[in-house]
């Protein structure tokens, strides 16, 4: 599994105990393979789940901070349209 710790908004403190709703998210990339020539986008909620191999539709990790997990739930690359600062990669 690849885990990206990220920060998409420097205005929000990165903490699981943040008092700002939605500031810290833990998401799993579950995108299905796209039709030929198309991409799967990081900011699209249809590509994220709250659990590994779970149903898509969780809010995309585009605000605040947290962990974006890439495991066996998807083998599709994530394409970015905005700046996401990656704090660490494990």
C-alpha cells in the first residue's frame, strides 16, 4: 500500500482532532479503469472511498489534510488538476 500524507490547505492545522469539520480526511483511491484515452482525477468524489475497496463517493481529499491511500483497491493512476502538497510518501 502507498500512503500519501498531504496538505491541500495550509490554513487548516493537520490533526485528526481538528475542530474544523472535514479538515482531516483518510481516503482510499478506488477508481475504476477509464475508457481509453481518459483519466481519473484526484478531485472527483467518484474515485474515493472511506474504506479500502469500499463504495466510491467519499469526498475527495482536496481541502484540509490527511492521508490518501493507494492499495489493491485500484490500479489506476490519479491525475491532478490542482496543487496538493505531499508531506510524506510511505
